[in-house]
């Protein structure tokens, strides 16, 4: 059987479906890949500066006579050995959180 004889026996709707469309299907444009990815040179970060631990000499004052005086008070709750931090208008303990306000 030839193709023409096959098409004669089919209804007209099927004949139209088999025919290729007159308009060609447009292809999607190819996406261009970047030729080479340019990497920025890594900037050298400055090394982190570690805080120096303050010694005991920052909490005491030695007079010319040799007498030692404390510069900050001890915590009232924790007792001796726990100095309170000086925050301008108050003293606070870093161990227990106790705060004592200075008189104005």
C-alpha cells in the first residue's frame, strides 16, 4: 500500500494532524557559559589581637611608704577575692551580678 492510499481512508481531521506545520519551531538560544571565572585574590586579614590579661597590680596602689590600698571594693556577697568592676556610676560583681550604685 502506498501512503496516498492510506490517507484516503482516514478522516480529514487525522490528515491535518499528520501534516507537518508550515512554521518551523524556534529553538531556544543557547546560554553562553562564562569563559573563565575570575577569582579575586584573597586579602590578607590582620591577625586577631588578643587582649592582655590584666595583672593584680591594676587593682592595688602602692604608696611611697610601702602601704597597699585597694582601688576597687570587694563584692559584699562573694567576699574577699572578688573585686567589683567600676562602671562609672556603679560597681558590679562579675561573679554573682551584685550591683552597688555610687552616690552622686
